[in-house]
C-alpha cells in the first residue's frame, strides 16, 4: 500500500503541474491578446475628409475638413492633419480655425488644435475689422463655443493688437480673457497689465494688476484701467489706484506728476480728471484738492473744490476738505559775483 500510495501521490503532483502550466499559459495568452487590443493603431483613415456636426437643436455646430483623418478604436479618438474647422452661430459660420494637427473624441464636442493655430472671425460687414488670433495650441468646446490656450497668444484687429501668456474665451457671451504679462496696443495707446478682459457686448476693455498706460509722453501707473469703447472708438478711460499716478514731460516745461484715487481720461479732449486726494506737482507749483482737471493737450491745470451739495449747512471740516490748496515756491535767482 505504501508503494501504491506513493505512485498515486506522484501522479496527482504531475497532473497538478500540467493543469497549472495550462492555466498560466492561458493567462499569458489572454494578457498578450489584451495588450494587442490596447495598441494605439487606427482602424480606418480618410483623405480629404469633410463632415458637418450638428448640435442638439439640429443646427450645424461645426464643419470639419482635413487632409487626413484617422480613427483609433482603443479610445475612440480622432486625429486630423492640416485641419480646418468652422464654428457656426445661429446656423451661419462665425469662426474659422486652422492648425497643423488636431485631435478629439468621436461623439464629444471637444477639439485640441496644435501647431501654428489661427482663429479668424468671419464677418459679413466689410466696415467691421475681423478678429484674428494666433497661438500654438487652442482647446475648443464646440457646443459651448468656449476656447482656451495655455500657450502665448497674439490677437489682431485692424491696427490694434494684444499679446498675452494665455487666454480663454466665451464666444457666445463675446468675452475674451487674457492672462499673464498682457500687452495691448490701441491706436497710439500702449497698455501693459497682468490681466485683460474684453467684453464686446458691454464695449469695455478692463485691465488689472500692475497696469502701465502710455500715450505719447503721458504715462500712468494704476491698479486697474477700464476703456469704454463705442463703435470701435475709445471714448474714455476710468483709472483707479491706491493711488494711481501719472506723469508727463511737456516741451520746455517742468515735468508734471499727479496722483489720485481715480483718474478719468477723455480721449476726444485729452483731458484728465483727478478725484480723491488729488495732488499735482510741476516745478515750483503744487496743487491738492478733491478734484483737479488737467488738459494734457494744452498743458493746463484747473483745480476746483468739491461742491457742498444742496444742503447748505455743512460742517467746517467738510468745507475745509472741499478747498483747493495751491503752493507756489519762490525761486532763488542769485547771480554769481
């Protein structure tokens, strides 16, 4: 019995080894098969591809064209070479985007454009300057009509231009935000800031953070500047700071330096209105008051107190605060003997 028991045990061990080997071999084959299925290989491609994608309301959302389109089954992704996309608004093409390559996912309204990306505004009115944006990467949410770029961008509209480190936009709301060392040129005005919001519906351009404003020899440093634009023409600028500071060096005159909590600049007259602890220094002349008006074109100062209002009974302190203070320093005209 001892010998029979030993033989039986040996046969069981051999059988278990055979079964284990088969199991491990089967598992290895399945793993290899799984790896093969996960390889990123296109299952089909199309040359000179063209297609129109509809939105949930049955209207065209965007139209796609590309020299080459490839589909990858492992993640249901799409790859485009030399793509050209048109984004629609109310059934009509509104924006056109082109790039070296693009990628997306079938059934999802998201595109990632890379390499010499150009976004163009399609306008019917020939009197309106179209917008053109250039960058190296642009992410587009086609259905929401939102886009962003983590790369430096350059925007041009006529002779006006904007540069920034990154950008995001909401085309439906007609808003574009620029972040990181934003530099803009508007006609003869140059502005530099950390952040810029273009809101075309409201007609404003709002700059924030370490703002530098320059127009000719007029320079302004502030916390924020808001430009009010109507029919693509600058009407005025509202400048705030703690305080905001301005300086100008007129020809054959002493340099003028001004500061206030708020400046208001009027483009047509080139006048600067200072409000809130306003101070102006020019050579031996020193002005201070609640309101000071400076004509940068005529190089003239006009200082006025804050009106007392309808109620004539005002405290002496309020009356004192509304006064304008002017100091004229005497100049020493001594001649050498």
